[in-house]
C-alpha cells in the first residue's frame, strides 16, 4: 500500500482536479485505514501553523463523532452526508498540504507495525477514542490556544492508528494529555481571570529574552 504522503501528492498535485473537492473524494484514498486516515485528514489544518479559518469547529465535531464510533467498536465510520459532501476549495487544500506533507513524510519514516494491540484491540481503541473525543471538543471551542496542540495530538495518534504503530499512538496520547491540560488552563483563565499555562509560558520566554 502506498504511503499516505504519496497518495496525497498524486491526488492533489499530479492528477487533474476540479476547483473544489469534497471529503468524500479524499476518503477514496483511505481503504482499510479509514479511522486513522480521517483523524489525520481532519486534524491537519488545525495542527499546522498556517491560516485555516473556519475548519476547527466543524472538523472538531466530525472528529468527536468519529471518536465516539471508535469507542463503541465500529469498524466502518458513519459521517453526515451534508458534511462529507461539503465543497472545499482545491487551492486551500493544496496550501495546507504544501505545509503538511514534509512533516507527514518525516513521520512516515518512523512508523512501522509495533505494539499493535494498542491500535487494534478494543481496550486500546477505546482509550484512543476517549482521548481523541476530548481533543475534538477542545477543537470546537472558539478560544485561541485550544485548537493547535489538541489537533497535533489527534494527528499523531491517528497516524499511529492508521499504520498500526502503537508507539506513535502513545506519543500522540501524550500530546493529547498536554493539549487537555493547556486547554483546561485557558478555559480556567477565561472564566476565573487567572493566568493560563500559555500566558505563563509567554512570560517565561519574555523573561529569557530580557
């Protein structure tokens, strides 16, 4: 089976495409890697340091929906037809991929089937599903700082799930934990006026520069 980066490059840059694509078009690349593939695709725009306005909330909802299905043991995901068929601008998708493909290729060099029970057993998939569901909720929160790190956790965890690489998924779960702590601190800061971990980190970096 071809690497995901190779499939993306062929589909979006080598073959002729209409000005708009849909998630349904992209799903054709997934084959049996469907759940991990969807987590990778849906988290990628928010995980990258590039502008992707409007994606975090709807994609976070889809990620949450998929994670719940993973928790209950589904093998074939269900997605709302309206969202799957929603058009995406080809140029926007290509811009995201230009920034994301180099990182994707780097991760691919590290992946191989190992610690596979984490990715294929029901307990392992339940733990992964719960972590990703919580990060999906964080992505839906319209507050700066609650999107990027959780999306990175979903991306790495989903990539491990897609490649049956439990070690990569464990690394992703660590990122999910860090994302959950950061998002919680930001929410506490918003509602109670305290300093979030992000604010404290900015202050610490400023003191180093000073």
